[in-house]
């Protein structure tokens, strides 16, 4: 009786998560949550001028975009 061939494993290789990407995502989300104009957590307790809040919002969005682009990498 002939032996059966072993089934071929066709699963995709695991991806690695970049630590720097995770930190960029966390930093961007914190900037948005804390300093978003008129709705940020710090703006609810203190008056922070729009001179600081709008650039922080744009920087937070940019960090989120860059963080998600660098998050996954192949081993």
C-alpha cells in the first residue's frame, strides 16, 4: 500500500508589528484626543488657543497615517 503525501501548508507567513509604528499611532491618537479644537480633553478644562490646537490636530493625523503605514512588515 502506498503512503499518502503530507498535505502542503499553504498558510501565509506571519507578519511582524513595528514597535515604532505602534508608538506613532499612540502618540497621534493622544494628540488628537487631548488637543482637538473645542472637543479635546484638555480643552474642556483649560483654555488652549487655536494657535496650538490646530497644528496638534494635523500632527496627530499625520502621525496616525505614518504609523499605520509602518505598522506591519514582513519578516
